[in-house]
C-alpha cells in the first residue's frame, strides 16, 4: 500500500483496509450516472421491442428468429464476461481486478435474460422443426427418420428442462461471485478471495459444459439435421470476443462519467485489446477447423449446411464474416499502439459487437430463409434487447463501488504495467 501512496499514481484514492461500513466502502468509487445513461437505452430498447410486436403479428416466424438472434447476442456477451471472471479468480490474475466489477455487472443479467426469453417459448414451433409432431409419425408424408432417431433428446419437455438448468447454473454462479465481491468491499477478509477461487474451480467445468450444450440446443438445433462437435467451441469463441468488447465500452462509459478515472489505465485497455485480438484469431481458427473437417469428410448431411451458406446471397454474408470478423480486426489490432488507444479501441469494440450479432445471424437465419438478407425485425429485436440489457448493466454498476475494494491483489492491479 505504501508503494501506491508514494507513487501517487491515483490522486484522491487511498485504500484503507480497515474500512468498517458498507457506506464508506461504496462511496469511494460510486458511479452516479445521469438518468440519460440508463434511461435512454431503456426507452429506445423498449420502443424498438414494441415496434417489433408489429412484426410478430405480421410475420411470426421472422420475429421469432430475429428475437432469438438478438437475445442470444446478449446471452453470449454475458457468458463471455462470466468466462473472464472465472479465469481471473482461478488463475489469481491481478491485472483485471479493476475491471472485474464491470464483468460482474454483465453476468448479473442472467435472470433478466431468462425473463426476456419468454416470447421465444411461444415460437418453438416456428423456430425448431423438431417440435412438429408429424415428423415423428411413421406413414405421414412429413415423417423424418433422422429426427425420429433424435426424439429422446429433441423434445419440448426435455429441452425446457435443459434451458432452465443452464440459466439456473449461470445465475447461481454469477450471484455467488458477485455477492462475495460486494462482501469484500465491506469486509477486508482474504478468505473471501479463496472462496471466490473455489467457486470458480467448479464453475469452469460447469461453464464449459453448459455453454456447449446451450449452443447445441438454442442455435444448432434450428437446423436439426446438421451437427458439429466443435460448434460449442465456436460459440464460446464469439462469446469471449464480445465479452471483452463490452467490457471496453462500459469501462469507457464509467470513466466518462467520472468513475474509476485513475484506476482503469491504458495498461488495462491494452490487455483488453490483447484479449479481443486473441479471440479474433481463435474464432478464425475454430471456424476454419470446422469448415475444413466437414469439407474433407464430404458427408452430405454435413456439407449441406455450408452449401446453403455459400449460395443464394448467403455467400455475401460468408465473405463479410471472413473479411470483417477476422481480417480487418486482425490487421488493425496487431500493432501495439492500436490496443493502447482508447478512441481506437472503442471503435473496435463497437465493430466487434456488431459483427458478433452478424455472426449469430449467419448461424441461425439460413434455417428460415433460402436467400440471404437482413430484415428490419433483425435490427429492431437486436437493438431493442441490447438497449434493455445495457440499461440493466448500468443500473447494476451504479449500485456499488465500480472498483472491487479490499481484494488482496487490488494494489498490484492499480499499479499494473505491461512489459
């Protein structure tokens, strides 16, 4: 602690391990946003969702697919944030302590996202072909022997149970880690960090399994004839990519509002830029691996998925993903300077979040449309849900100190410098 004070790196901030009350702990780095910061996204989001209801009436199938993609965009951002929180605790990393509260606010949104999934339950018949009873009736012209063989897994009751289990586990894990973090703001007990690490130890395998199966259930099963064992890793890569980008934007928002102005430095943004760059490469590696193995195997029920995305206009979407999701961010984030520029990193963070939504659109929408394109409902559902979700995150950030206090590694995080 003396090192921190002597260097005077953060004027006006003196960490006092003996703080006894929640009030004194919270006031140090409280974010008090103008009502517009949380109110405007909420109003815009709610307004766009109301507009989307018109699409629900006019074209239900399009609405449900658009809503699923927008909703999954928010879910995967929270999953990406959960990944970083778990890994930071498990590896005892110190650089990310000052941005951890942002990621904890992102993962605290799982109950809200579960609530926002309600419209999708009215559209299972439009979203998932395997919910149609006639595909299981032998002798019916619509009988599908492939789906009949998957009926024990792909049925509505078991599907609902699995989704409830996913969100229950994610919510419990997020709540436990967030509660311990807030408790540490008040009580300087090193044992709390040990408990966070123990929770992360069982949280990582739970995270890995639930993300994989949730990606199969919620995205891959919209095209139930196709399967890929690497699909879960592909979705995880996009989740971690977008989670880092969302962290950048909320960190900049906090600092613009006067909170954590001296705590989150260029060094921390540099590391977030590294994570975005790393998962740019990792996503491309997994995407190519999936494509290459399916191309090499040349099995009709596998190759048809890519054939659909390489014709009738969908080839344009595939080309945009190659260039905009990989080549452009790879080139732009490769230099050290771009990862240390807050302005440039903010632009790249927005770019990443848009391309992440576009990637999920490319995964799911060809199951509905033979020809490629973007419907207005795709945009309104995505931005509507994102506005409500972002408003909830801002509200959560305003409830407590935006910098976790009394963490044993906080001083090292505040003084962190890249080599």
